[in-house]
C-alpha cells in the first residue's frame, strides 16, 4: 500500500490532535502542507518539547549600508525531559558560524529553516543550561511590510537610513535564531544591538544603557522583563528623538515613550496625546491593567504601517486618523481616532499578554483586538456609535474559509478573524445582555491567562465558565465554518415558526426580534422548528435583529 504523502499525513494528525471536529476543518482539507511547514509549525515534536526557553540574549551588529547582521543569540533553557538533541530555527539563507555549549563547538544539521543540535551527553530532566548560536548573513528584505515580512530599509525625509523589522507570519527566525513558534516564550530577554554612531536602535522593553564603542558604533541594550513571543522582538534603527510622557493607570504610573523622527516632534506630541491616554483608559476599563507596566509603553515611528511589537509598538500611520486615512467601518466613527495606535495597542492584551500557542488560533489575537476598536468608540462616543462601528466593519468580511487555520503546520485561517471575529464577539455580548458580565469575561480572560500562551479551547472554556453558559457551538459555527447562522422563518396562519440553519453540532442561539415594530423579544432557537407565541405576524411586522446579531434571515414557504 502506498503511504500517504507526508504533508497530508501531518495535516490529518494535526486535525486529530486539535480536539476539534474533523468536519469543522474540512474547508481547509484541500490545502497541502510541506515538510518545511511541519518543521516550523509542529509544536509537539520531542525535539521542541524537550526544552523550555527561559531567557534569550540577542547580541548583534547591524550594518545599515551592507544590510548584513552578525552576532549571536544565547538560549538559556530548562530540560523538560532527558534529551541529547533539540531543534531551533534559523532561515537557511543565514549562515551559522558556530554553536557553543560550555566552550565546546556542537555538531548540528540543517533541514529547510530548522536546525538540529546535538549535545555530547544527555541533558537530564530539570537540568538548566545554555548554548550560543553565532551567526551572520543578509536577512530577507520585506516586499510589502508588514503584510509580507522581512527587514524594511528606507530613507527618512532627511535622507538618512531608517530600518525596521516586521515578521509576523514570516517568522522571527528570518533574522535571529530562536525556537520559532508561539507556544514557548522566554520569561525575559536582553536585546543588544550595535548601530553606526549617529543612529539609535529602539527595541522592546526598557533601555538599560547606550554604550559608545571605539569602532564607530554604539551599542543599545534593551531589557524585556516579561514573557515575549518571537515575532514581537523588534529592531528599529533611525535618527530618533525620544519624547517622554506618562499616564495614571490601574497599577499606578505607566511610563510612556514616543520615538519619532526629528521633523515630526511637534506633530507627534500633539497627535499621540489625543490618542494614547484615552486608549489606555478605555482598554484598562474593559480588559484590566496594561500587561507590561515593568517594560513601559512605547510608540516607535517606522517606515511601515504598524505592528503590535510588545511594549514597543511600530507606528507608521503618518499622524492621521483612521487606517491610513480611511474608515474601515464606513460609519464615520473610524475617522475620529488613529487606528494604528488603538488597534496595535489592543494587542498588548490580546496577542502579546495572551498569545495563541498555534497560529491556527490567531483569532484569539485579532478578533478580540478588532472588537477593542468598537469598545474604544463606545467609550468615547456612546454605545450606539460603537454598535454602528462594529456593524460597519461587516463590509470587510469575505466568508471565504474558516477563521481557524490548520494546526501544527504554521497555517493561519481566514482574514475574517478580524471583523467576522469581532462581530461574533458582539453577537455573544448581545446574547448575554449584561455589560457588567461581558466586562467581567474580558477582564477574567486577562487575569486567567496573563502572560500565557493558550489554545482556543482554553479561551472558549473560560468564556463558558465566566458566563455560566455553553457557548461552544456558537464559537464553533463562526470559527470553523464559512457560513454564518441563518434564521429560517415561516408564517403559518400568522404564527411565526423559526429554526436555525447551521453546521455546528447542537447549535442553539438566542435571537432578538422586533414585533409589530415596537416590542423587542429575545427567543432561544435551535435547529428544529419552533412555533413562537405571536399572532397575526408577517414579514413586515416580525423583524429579526440583524444589527446586533451577525446572522442571515431567510423567509421560507414551508416547514422543511
């Protein structure tokens, strides 16, 4: 019998291992995945689970003229089981000069972007150790950052070099060696970057020191005191000016820094003042304390549009309101604030503090953060405005493929994770009908999973527990199918009969209905016909609420 192709075999294993219904991922089944996808995306191989990264020290020199980097990264780890071999990741175009362990060079092999390191003796479970990867090369240049990642090289308006990294999706191992998956974050990290004199490097965390060197370079040492996922680690080189500010938050004074180009100082000071403090206040209200007080909050001007780099958010929106001057909702409310400041900062809670183990569950990052835009609008302009904003974002939904990607193969789901996801959350909020409880759920998630990596099941189980309801079938329908729930309606002698058309097993969901254009009723509906206790109804008098529930409605002729 012929064996299954490896990519298909790995895909079937990842579905079985995900714990989700097989049929819920059938829309992804036509995709094929390579060995390289599995080497990068599989979280559960012994060569990765055998060690837990505790600390990284990334220590490199960046040559802005040749576009090369050279240096090292030290992995400090704990053995989770006995092992003699492990995997780390570095793109194959980057050269490994040596790997040192206790002063000894280690043997390694490479396959695609994975590196397999061999130790001279068995490391025992519970043992701690470290090894240092010395490397060099020319990292990939981004073709269209931040969507297509890589190094971003530009010139500022004064003609000076301006460099940044953006690698979500592409992977952090395009420019530095690491365990390139989201399930294992270091507890802390030191980022040491040497850049030519006259320039500054701005990275995550707090600047410990800037040291002039005799070779015409200055070394900037940034310390991150919180767990950080790999794609968030950032390098930003430019002729930066530092503007300092602070705001009062739930944990006291939050240090706020803006790193901007000199000709934008006045503009930045005014524009950020209007956006940052209201955003912090809003998100702390809904989600709980900003997760990185020890590392501070920074906005760093970049030559690309933006990215949620933890405690050092990349900002390239040109000091304009909206998303590069546009309102993604079409409601008018999206032009009253800076989208990049608000959205990317929302990721500090969902994405940076709470991180999905597998990018197949990246909706945890994007759906909650997209909904944070609605909550921000609501806080400034009222609940009606927030509702109009989230409703308006439906114009961006494609319903092209499931929001959940394929597991263990480095696969993201549909871009609908943003606005289909946020409308799903708004629907859930409407179902609960209790904003105090809704806020308790959002803050509860951030308490339960503070600085942790999580699965979709953990998040959904937490929402179920906090709400006291089984919302899993509703999550299943919106996340794992391309269709949204359709309310079927039949009028029989003036009595409305209703049921849901949905693929998720055991699907049941309340829906709001306007009756006679004045009274609002909430009805719980399943997938079997249900007669409602209203008489003399017709299509004009019986109107399901499609503003607050993201659903379709179909008026049928018979009870099929």
